[in-house]
C-alpha cells in the first residue's frame, strides 16, 4: 500500500507536467504612479492664475484659471517650461535664480503673459518659494482684474463717505427750511397782495428743497424689510412699469437663468434699484425710442467664485440691465454714483445714488461698463 500523504483528502494532480500559475506581480504603490500633487489642488479654487514650478522654470502644477487664460490643457502645460509663456522670459529667469539663492522671500513685477490666441495679457507676477527646496509658486494677477478691484474698493469707500455726507447735510438743510417756509407764510399774510407772488416763490422753492432732502434721507429712514426674493419677479415688475411709461418704440428683452434660487432681501428696495437703472436707460434712449429701435435687456446669471466688496463669494447673482443708447458721457463716467451728478438736463442725480445704496444694503454692488451703443449696469448680490 502506498504511503499516505499529509493531505490525504486532496486529489493528486493528473498531469505532473502542468506548470503552476505564475505569481501575480504586485502593482506599484499609487504614489509611484500618480504624482503627489494633492497639496496643490487647492489652487484650483482660486480665480487668480497659479503655477508651481521648479527653479529651472519647469511647471509642476497649473491651476484651472491658468488653463483657461492660456487656452492650454493642464497636461500640455505641466512638465514644460513656464518661461516661453512670457513675452520677457529673461525677467522670470532672473527672478527664479534670485529666489534659489534666497535673495528674497517674495518678488513682484509686471509682465505680459502670452496666450494661444489673442493679444498678450498684462499681469502682475508674484513669485514666492514654498517649504520644499527648489519649488516656487508663481501667481499671476491680470492687471485688468487688479484695476477693477481697486476701482471697486474706491467706489465702496466713496459711497460710504457720500452716505455720511448726505445724511449730515440733509439734516443741516432741513432744519432752516422749516423756518424759511414758516416765515414766508407769515410774511404773506402781512404784505400787500401784489407782493404775495414773491412769497409764494419762496414757499414753493422751500417745498421743492424739502422734497429733495426727503429723497436723500429716504434710504436711511425706511426699515429694511427682509423676505424671500425671486429676482425674476423683480425684473418682471420693473419691465411692466417701464413699458407702461414707454409703450411704443421700446423693446424689453428677457434673458433669464431660471436656475437662480431665491434669496433673502428687501423686495421693494430691489425693485426701486432696478427701476432707477432701467428708467435712466429709457431716458437715455429717447432718440432711439422715437425711431423705434430702442432696446433694454434684463439678463440674469450666476457668478461663481466672485470677488467684490473686498470679499470673495462662492455664488453671486449677476443682474445686467443693458441698453443700446449713446452711453455714459466720459466726463461723468467715474462719478455717476455720486449724488446730484446727472448726464441729463433737469435730472436730479439721485437715481443711481439711491440704487447703489439699496444694493449695498444687500451686501452687493453695482458696476457700470459703458461704450457708445451699449451700456451695461451689473448688479452683484451674494447668494447663500
């Protein structure tokens, strides 16, 4: 009897020449296949252009904003040199050489970034070393965006200063106005009837100034009534109002993004703000209304990763009121939100001031981009 094996229950192989299955080759660790760039992925959340490079200029990482600006995919950018993407590559080369020997912690300079299509983009370059040896972050700030941010900051500061000035000045004017009107009324009862025409002029002008002062103080007196606001209901209300006033010769175009959610705000204030802008547009379109080709467009969009008012917001409402009028005169383009500044003869110059105030009470901002034939007032309001 043959000797029993240690595993008597297992059947013996039929063919001793059958080769065993080859051992499975272990896969390399993920870190050996994928570049450890997880610490750079946060740069994709930035709206500014960012590249991480070695000391020789080789790109280790390019964020999404840089891809969009260059018109190149990340795969085509990474692994190549960043230097040829600049109109003056020698400046970046000198900056990197200086950073490698620790001449400075960070360096700033202006340059021109080359794109696949279009003109070079003027940018402000910020170069800083990371915690890793021979690794640098290159941040590119388009000078247009930097100028826009500076303009927004100046606008916010100016509006706040104007708000305080208006409030104080209105109170100083209002107090003596009551005395002037009262004295004119008493004088009217005592003087010759033929001279009452002059006292009536004084009373009428005092009343007109009182109305102006009340309009200046209106945003500060009225309580902020907060409720759920649908921005398209606001636009439709304004549309019906301006079409009622200008029934012929004016076309109102609606270009809505219906996915915009409701938000908390003062509906009446927003209606007044949009109405002031749209009414100004209609008055600027007077000649085109006569010829029948005037057009006002209400356009709504969602802005993502938007920066305004010195803050960055994940989502923001963008409401554009666009007209095909002659544009804002260059002489007042930088002052259109100032009180008592108007490009129309007989205008009070308060409509845009009040609109800006109402929108700022919603933590938003109104911007204006105007050229002959197209004026775009953009209302920005943060969304939750």
